[in-house]
């Protein structure tokens, strides 16, 4: 039995799905690429040691009892008290984070220290991460499951795929880089100048939103290599600062990393699964006395390095977010926005509903959607490296949205894409509110915890009959944060034939599209979740029950 076949058998119980919804944007070119940005959430920490692939029995040992309703506020994080036993096919020894433990609860959040609000930056075409502010006590872990995120890359024999989670607290910007990688390679005795020649990552930051051609004093890059111990040794990381023409090492400041991996380093005898680096970047290392004000905008980029063999002539593959980011050109980087201000919904006067196959008084819209990733069974029966990333699920009536931080479970990840036509919207109206709604079905794992579901706007078009994990478009941005109840999806305690309605406020994003005369709205649905077997199941636009199909409802006057 192959390593992949063993994983398929063991993963039969952990279901994960990623759902993506399609939105259309007027194409914009910035230099040689389309813009990219990420909004950052503020988070708490995660930890643990690599453990076995779960069976169909839920692995969560949470003692908290989540609310069965979809209006639950932020749920308590479960306490992980289970004894962890590494899989016999893996030799990973690193813990999942450098300093965090999985014992924090939501009640440990300290009082939020007021920070002045900067003037909001107007929308632009750059890729963006909206980073949430996630206050916490120094002894509590980061809320990884609430971070803002983006993704890039492919899953196959030669390429890596990367999930990037971003959030911040009062002291530091936290970036988690989860990488699916078939072969793990690290340098036994790392040399700072060679860190980018082995599996690892770099975080680039430009401390304002200006388009600078070369790295200056406001530009930093944080380079780190994977390691077999956690926390990694100091020689596995380095910090550089711009000098006007390039980069020079800055030894006056430090940052920390945590690491985890699944596999065996420096051998290709069998398939590995991947690695993770957690960057904690203190604001003091960037010359700041306090966290950035709400709506502050920086430039940011991520580089991931992939080495798959030994030897000085072995080529190193580098992938980036944004896709066309260049190491020494901050003008090619994406946007990082700290805790952006969301639009307050206005008065609800006249409404228009866009739902597949349902007459809205103007037309019968055709809404298309698709599932990519592991679907409802973690891609069971598919070869992880040659088939999983290229699987198309056209016509599925249900979608499972799932993710987790434990690397051994990456085949359970699943996303959802959806595209709404906007032909039925009358022109020249004043948009008050826009809501996107899904209908939740019974749980793949009934004892799961609440899941933070994140929405993303999508610019590029895609085809229902050909979209896969590997060719699905990357997001323009994660949707700006609303109150927690708009993102938490609680488990369903009993089967509801009519589904449980769950909605997300899309007002700001819809207004931007409407004002640009967009003809469609493309969205993706995914989650930064950290817990095993915690997917949430929803009806798609192909569900035979028309009333349970996703819809977009716009209120205007």
C-alpha cells in the first residue's frame, strides 16, 4: 500500500470543502500584473504537535458546548488535552507553533486600547489582505481561526500550494504560511545568505502604501527556513532593511518563528505532506511604538521557496503573493490593510434577489457555482499529487467548506466559488445593503466546533465545467470584517430539511462593483479554521430545492 493510499484510508472521516463565489471586476492592470491585497484580522495563537490522521470518529476534545444557532458570538476555543501520537509513517517532531498553547478561551481577551483611526484608503485594484485586530493577553494564543487570509499555488508533483493567514495584536503582526509540499528539504546548518535556497518563506513589508521602485528605509523583508525543531534556531531566520538601492541585513531587530511539518526531511524515498512557518513580527522591530491605526495601509508580499533535491545546481522554485511580486520592487507588492472600517448598512427600502432559477420579477437569473478541493470526502480515491488538485465537481448539490492548520489533513480542504449576474439590477440606484446567503445543511461531523467562514472577492472569470483547485482564480481581497456573528457558523444539532439560513454583509464590496458598472459579482468562500473535522455543509445552486439555493439580496432606493 502506498503512502497516499494509507492517507486516503485514514482520511475517510475528515471531510473538507472550499467554496468559491465569483464576482466580476473591471480588469485593471498595474504594471505587469493585476493588483492584490489582503485585509488582516487580529488573532490569538495556535499550537499542538503533529498527530495521527483522524478516522471517521471526531478528533476534537473540546469541552466547550457551541451554540446551535447561527447567531452565536465568538465561541470559546476548545482545550486540547489529548495525548498526541505521531503517525508511524511520519517523523515530524516540531510542534505547531513556537510559543502558543491550545488552552486559551475567548474570555481571555483584554480590554481594547483605543487607537486613532486613520483616513480610510479608497478602493484600488491591488490584491489586498484585510487584517483583523485580534487583541489577546500575552499568555494566550493567537486566534488563527479568525485571521484574514489569501492563497496561491498548485498541488501536484512539482508545485507547492500556500495558504497565508494574517492578523495582529497590540504587539506584533502575525503571519502563518501553510505550504503543501511533496518533498521537504532543509539545511542542517543554516547560513543566512542561503536561507532562500531551501524550503522556507519571506514576508515583505513596506510601511506605507506608496509605489516605490526600490527598497528604502520603510521596507523590510523577513526570511526564514523550515527546521526540524520548534522553536527554530536563530540561524534559520534573518531580517533585512532597504537602503535605497537594495537590501542589507539589520541585526538591531529580531523576530520569532514557529514551525511544523509532516514528513521526513532531505529524502525523496516517500511522499511528504508539507510544512508551516509562523512569523511573529514585532511592531517595535519596524520602528513603531504601537500597533498601526485602523484603516492604515501598507504594502506586503510573500515568497515561498521550494527545494526538492540536494546539490548546488538544484533549481529552487519560488512562488509569490501577489503572483508577479518582485523581491526588490515594492511597487509590485500587494496591500495590507489593518482592521478596515466596514460600511454601515443603510435603510432597507426596495430589494432585488438574485437566486439561480428563481424569478425575481425582472428575469430568472442563472447563478453558477462550483466546489474545488477535497469535497465532502477529503478527495477519497484520488491520488493526492496527480488527481486531487485537478478534480472538477460540476453539478454538486452540496458543498463542504473546510480547512485546518494540521498539515496531515490538507486533502480535506475545500473552497466554494459562485458568480451572480447583475443584469436585473436597475442603474442609478443608491445601494443601502447587500447580503449573500447560504443555507446550511446537516454536519459532516455533528460534534464539530463553530467555524469562521470568510468571503473573498474574485476578479477573474472561471468555467463551472473546468474549474479545479489548481486553476481556480486567486482572490482580490478577503471581505472586510463585520460583527463576529456575521462570520461564525455554528454546528447544526439536528437535521433541518429546509436548511439553516446564514448571511454575510457584502454592502461595501457590492457598492464598489455597482459603481463600476460590473455585470457580475464573483465570490469565493473559504475558512482559516484550525480544527480537525470541522467542515460546514451548504446547499449549492444545483440543489433540487430552489428555496435553499444561495442568493444575493440587494436593498436600494
